[in-house]
């Protein structure tokens, strides 16, 4: 056999291609790790800068034993406790955890453990709960919505020379969102509050039963974007000067056989007192009205006013409707219209009658 007839040498196939996916995966892990630590470092620096800016404005925030973790997909901030102090108030809060997904930086979740202690002027409050969670969905020009959910809420407010006010509620939900079509122009925010089976023992003797209360509120805060984290007096005054108001679309209170629905608008007058008018619909409140009015006018006149309210809720109102038709009732048809509740110049009026022993002090 000649050299030209020698068999060809067969080369083994290359296995380098088998390692390419692993190399790419390792590279991706390294790059992702670098990006995560960069995001964590940026979050730390921005948080430090924000805390410094708040301190320069007279507002001190303290996050005890702060840590940032959550690798590889989350940024998780933990505080062993959170404290806030400014000129007119301070609060402390138990362990707090805030979580943001790296791929959704404008959406965050917060969980907090009680107790919560707050001091505002002569008032102090202490609140506990079994679970508290909040969520925030941000946007380039503000936010999309914010929510708060609390279970087994229990608290007490003390001070100002008044009896302690204890309260509890098995469940509370609060939600906020920009008012469609009005957020950019009016800075308006829609609020929704639901409280199930709340108990406030202090009010039970006035209402005449010890049943729990269900509370539903749908309202709009106009000029809400003017509110910041300054002192209460400064922020409320800025809100008042900007034309701020609270439009109540529906406030519903149900306590046993006592039920009230309300809608109206409230603002702050030049003397810093609440002002406005609330239109009421109610059932089972005639005796309560008579009792409250009797504290000032005497039992006989108070009972008379209670009877007048009863007539307004019943036949008197029907007679008036025949002469002056009104709009279709809102909500439960079993609820009948009451005289409007007016807040004016520091007085609280039920129709033409001032509610006894009630003066509305300035808010600030």
C-alpha cells in the first residue's frame, strides 16, 4: 500500500458547545448579581439622602438595626423598630419590613408589627394588631393606588382632659387612588374605608345599645397633593389656602337597629374650624336625638324635638314631599331624611337646632 492510499485520520467531535449554555448562565448570574448589589447600594444612598433631607426640615426618622437584603429578586428593607419625631408629634412602631421587586421598582409591600405609640400635643395613642400590611403601586406622575389592611385592631386614645377613648375592630381596610380626570388638575384623591364590627364603648350610652358598628366611607380629598409631612398646623393651613375640602360621597354607620347614611362636604374656615354641611338619612335614631337635645333644652323639650324628628322621618316628611317633590332616595329606602347637620362658626346644628354642649374647636 502506498502512502497515497493511507486511511484518513478521524477527529473526535468537539464538546465545547456543551459548555456554552453553562458559561452564558454563569455570566448572566454574575451580571445579575452585580446589578442587584448596585441597586441595593443605590437604594441605601437614596434612603440616607432622604433621611438627611427630612432631618434638615425638622423631621427625624430612625430605622433601628437597618438591613437591606432579598437577593436575588427583591430589595427587602428591615427595621427592628421605626421612630419619627418632629416639632408637634412623635411616634414609634415595632418591627417593619418593606419589600420591592427588582423588576417592579414602583410596587412595594410593607408589613409592620405593633405596638404603635403616637404623641400629638396633649393626646397620646397606643394601638396593637395581629397583622398589618400595606401596598403601594407607583406611577411616573404619582401613584396608581395604595392600600392598608389591618386585622384585630385594638387601641386607646388618652389626654386633653377627656376620658380615655378605647376602640377595637376585627378588620379594617383603607384604599386610595387618584381621582380619575381630576388628579392632575385638582390634586384630588379618592378614599375608601371599611371597618367591620368596631366597638367604642364610650359612645354606647349615648346611642342606647352595645352592638358593634360597621363603618363604610367613600370620599374625595380635594387638593390632597398639597399635603406633605410637615407639622399638622402648617400642612392643614396650606391645604385650606389651596381650597382643600373633603367631599363625602357616602358615610354609612350601622349599630344594631341604629343606622345612618350621610353625604356632603367639609372644609376649614378662616378660624381653622371645620365647616360644611352633611345631609343625613337615618333609622332608629329618634330617641337618641331627643336624649341629646334634652341635655340642654330639658327633657320635655328634648322629647318634643325627638317627636318632631320622628314626624320628619315619617308622616311629616311625606306631607312635605307632596308639596315639594324631592330626588329619589339614596341607598336603603328604609332610611328617611333627617334635617341636615351643619358645622358653622364653631357650632354644630341639626337643622335649625344647635346641638347642646357641643363647640367645635380650631383644628390647629
